[in-house]
C-alpha cells in the first residue's frame, strides 16, 4: 500500500484544503491596499484635506457614474469606445500575426520585413496624430488607426521573439521524425510561441486602451474620451474621474480575461509562484 492509501482520510482532506486556503488568503490580501487607498481618499476629501474642485470624494464620483449609467449616456459612450477598440485591436493583431510570422519563420521575410518595422517602432505612434489627420481625416478612421498602431508593435515583437527563441534542436528533431513544414509549425513552433503570444496580447490590449484615450480626445462626438473632454469644459471633475475609472476597469478586465485564457491554454506550463 502506498503512503496515500494508509494516511487517515481527515489528514488527507486537511492537506488538500491547505492550498485552497492559502489561495483565498492571497486574494483577500491583494485587496488590502486598494481598500486602504479608497478609504484615505474618501476621508481626506470629506475632511477638506483634498479640494473638492480638484479631487472630489470617491462617493461623489460613484454617484456621478450611477447617474450617467441611469440615463443611458455612459452605456452609449462605452459601446462606441468598445467598438473602436475592438476593430483597431483586430486589425493590429491580424497584421502583427502575418508580418511577425513571415519575419520569424522565413529568412527572406526577416531581411525584408523586420528592418522597416524596427525603424518604425522608434517613432511614438501617438506623435503621429497630426500626420494621421492629414492622411485619414479626423473621423473614425483616425481612432481605429491609432489603436491598430498601438497594438501592432508589442504584438509583432513578442511573436517574433517567441518564434526565434524556440530551440532549434526541437525543430531538427521534428524534421528527423518526418514532420513536414506545416506539421513542424503546428506541433513545435506554435506551442513554443504561445507564452510570448499571450504576453504580446496583454501588452497590446493595454496599448489599445491608451491609444483610444488619445484618439477619443480629437474631434469626436462619442466615446468615453469625449465624455471626459465634455466634462472638462464644464469643470465636472467627478465625471472626468468616472471616465478614468472606466478605462482602468476595461484594462483590468481585459487583462484578467487574457490571464484566464492563458492559464487554460497553457496548462502544461508551470512558472515560478510567489511565496
């Protein structure tokens, strides 16, 4: 009989429950700092330490957000922002996957594609707004183009690095086993690139929201950025903070979704866990 079979059931149950208890404690501990900061913010605002016109109490900000959601304005602007971010993300990721694969897998692709991309990445894409206005105008194309540019570079470089970091001996072993080019890509290159691919997606999603913030402040009539600019004109600091909170929550939610998908997809990969 093995040790597990001879161990009392109660001891086995306690041993199994310990990791779950530690995980729950860890999750609650992560909430400590945000809760303390929110409490300090509210207390300082109510006591007059923080000027109301500069930084209103968080309860006032939440109340303003509730009113905007109640009259439908917040949802309307949020849907417009999500549409722009989604379209720009799809274009940027799609282009990065194509060019990154060509540059990473083919020597001629590396020679022809990677140099101009390396040159272009030195230009901050947000500084291209004046030029993009001349090229594509100030309509929806400007916002989507900004998001696509912000998404493209982190996605491309992580995919390229992921492909180039694959151990060449694994590829040679697959070739020796008789796998063709497509089979080697499917069974060796793709699994080896997935960690870098997910990292690129997380960075690209963050860049998408950052680019959208800038894009929605330029000649637009809808979106969270427009809501914030409109509130600025009337010195509604609480509404501006609502917009910032929405962007922050969108970034956090998208990152959490990608983390879950990554964890489910890369079940075979075990990284260092914090202690």
